[in-house]
């Protein structure tokens, strides 16, 4: 990771969270090209009990190491951490060298004990139960007559029948193949269950979401110098203090927006982040765990909102806090990975805040604005999942279906929800509000520009030429704004500056207006700063 320096006016996004197993607290630039190397340098090793999932006789701990993106898959976990059972399984369908049933069962007993898996494999090789005898009751006279009427076979015919019977009864290849295939299927399902249990470990799943979400975001960033992305490697406990320390930086060296790797687990955490963001004059975007609102998932939150239900007093109080205009809380992350296994589908969905960052970066890369977030967005989820709708399985690119109407309903409560059209992997934002409740609702992109304008004013007031006239000072500030305020965008904001005398001394007055074409909604602000 490259050291962080301030040497240009370009936009800055900061990703914050515990990317490494032991977060260092360091901050620096990060690029897509170095992400795989970064993962290799920060491997995660786990000891996981897969006994219950595998069907072992008791506890069976295995060691799993994750240092490459492909390690986050059922097939890799099976090959790397359950290698002996994997090789045994492959022998079951090999053209030659298949293990005998006694050898197979002895190996499974040695590796996993005589548990459910051993019993299931043994059942594959058990002889079929004898067919029930046909019920009696036939006519004895008819049977005797039938026997008597049968023509005696010649010696040659009897010999041919004997050969045919012998050939049918001595075909071990076909007879052995069926139990071997059944054992292969049973062992494959057991291994997939065990690997899925490893990947479902909470520590590992959180790490997988971070890495995959970061790759989605970095893959959308402009390849020129208009956007810097920095990573702050910090755990949840140290996050507020680490963000607060950024306030000591030069105003234009601070991030324009902060995106959190991990979900916010409580409204108290969200409130603390809002206060820090307000002090930085930089919005914080974080995924909100549904449990923070007392709901099981995004669908439950959406259902409550659509019914007009209250989301709680604590949530209402947070929305009424002016600092919450610097906070965006996001629901319904994208599908980051999906794989079909012998034990069923494994789906990895999350990273909602980084999906918003990716949408903003995509819009900036394609058009130099933050306006292409809705139907004209160009971001696709890395994978899809299917949900049942009537008699159809419909693919979508998010953890749950979320129509534009649902997104707008959630936006009226101050919540951002990632959605997209059905039968598609597209990701879209019908709205991207900040949390604050007011008559003039603010958007995340709009608040980003508000923060950058304020920080530009803090930066430029220290550089007003000493002894300059009011006109000269205003002209110098305006020329600096043209260069520094919003680089890399084709649309120029309206900007004005004036040096006036306030009650406590000279003041720098700033006014700026950003058109809807830049952020999706017009943004206008004006304020005054004392000249110290």
C-alpha cells in the first residue's frame, strides 16, 4: 500500500475497516492491481470443527488458510483442507484403481470415525434387500399342466442358457459402478457441507465480504488521477478515534467521503459516526445491520416501512440530529459470489456501503459526475441469486428483491437501499439520501460536495494574500476554486467569494451552486468564515 500524500486537488475516497487479521491503524493509497498481493500478505488462518457438517463420529478440526481470492470457494477448501477425503472421493469415479468397499470404509473410519458419513457410505455397498416372495394362491392343477406341457430343451439350448446366465451374473464393472457412484455422490455432498461450514465461520465470512466488496469498488474507479482511494486499516473499536484524527490533516487532504467495510451494528455506533463525520465535513457511508432496527433482514425493514410502522424512538432521534446529514446508512448488499455445490447453492451477499462507493465511482468514471446511479447506472453485481416468484426462479443481483418503489419508500425514512431490475445483475440506486430528516433532504453525493466546498473554504482562507483588497482577495479565491474545488468534472459549479467586515472582524463569504446534472439533485449553499 502506497503512503498517503497530499499533492493534488483530486477527489479522495477513504475505505475504513479491519482488512488485515491484526489491523495496523495505518492509512495509505490502495489500488486494484495490488489487491491480490495485499491479500497474500494478510492471510487468514482458521481452525474449524467440521465434524457435524461432514458426518464425522465426533469433533473434527481442520486448518484452513485464505490468502487468494479463489481460496474463498467450496472446491478450494475441499482440496486444500480436506485433501485426503477429496482424493478418496476422486478414486471412486476413476477408470481404474477404485477402492474396494472395505478399503473405502476403513479410510473413512480412520479419518472421520464411524459416524453418519461412515454409515451412509456403508449403505451404498450393502446388498439389496431380498425381493418379497410372490403371494401364493395359484391353481396347482394349472401349474402342473403347464410344467407338463413345456417342451424339453435340447442339450445345446441348455448349454447356451448356462453361458448367458453366467455372463450376466459375472459383470463386476457394471455392478460395482452403481455403489461407487452412490458413494461418490454421498461423499461429495458431505465434503461440500464441511467446506460450507468453514466458509460460514463468522470471522471468515466477514473477511470474505470485505475483500470481495473492496474488489468490486476498486474495479470501478477511474484509471486516471481524478480519484484517490485510501484504506484505513482499523478495527471497529478504534474506528471513531482514527477518523477523528483525520481532522488534523490539511482540509483538502481529508477524505471527501468515507465508506466502511463492516456493517454498523447499532444506532449508538451510527450516532458516533455521524458526529465524527460532521467534524470532518465528510459524509460517512455505512451498511446498517437490520438488527440495529430490531428487524431480521432488509425485507422486514421494507415491509415495516411500507405498512407505515415506526422504526423506533432511537432511530427517530438520530434522524433529528443535525449531524446525521453527514451519515448515509445502506441496506441490501450486492451478490458478491455464488457457487453451486453438491450440498446446494452458496451465496455471498453484502458490502452494501462499498456497492454505493462503486456506483459513485462508476458514474464518475463514465461521465465525470455523480448523477448516473439509477436506471442509467452501469454497475453489475459479480453474481446473482434466484428468488421464487410464483412458479418462476428469478435472478437478481442483490441479497433481496428491492424495487425502485421500495427504494424510494425507504429513502423517505432516510435509508439507502441497493436494488436493481429483476432478471438482471444490474445494481441501481433510485435514491441515495443521508439520514437527516428535514424539509430539504440531502443526498450522499450532494453532501460530499457540501463538505468539499466547506473544506476548500477552510483551506483557502489561510491563503488569502496579506494586504489584498476585498476585490483582489475575492478574485484570488475564485481562481483557486476553479482549479481546486472540483477537478475532473465537465460541469462547472457557480461559485462566488467576497471579503466583508463582520461583527467580529473580516469574513470570507462563500456561495456555491451545483446543478442537478452533477449530483442528480441541485445543491446550493452559502456561509461565512472568520479570517483569523
